[in-house]
C-alpha cells in the first residue's frame, strides 16, 4: 500500500492521495492520513473497486506463480 501511494506521487509530480481508506480494523502505518473501515468494501465504492482490481490482478498472476511453485497448488 505504501508503494502505490509513493508511485502516485512520483508519476504525477505531487501526491494525489490525500486520505487512504483501508478495508479492515487496523491501519498499515502509512505516511499519510488514513482511515480503517470495517467491512469497507460494502461501505465504500472506492474500497470495493480496489478490492476487485486486486483480486483480478492476483488471479491473472497466479498461473505464472503456479508454474514456479507447483507444490502450493
């Protein structure tokens, strides 16, 4: 999470991230204002969209990882 917030700042010359909404009850220790929201994917469209993107990305990456580590199924 920290990496993507830093990437946003470096790509656009300034940080576009003003508040990080985090799904869950604990904050990851970001260097910005952040808010933990329990069941955030059902309360925030932004969190829900980020969750979908993360899962689709994971599902696209997993076949390649499976080739390297087939023992993990």
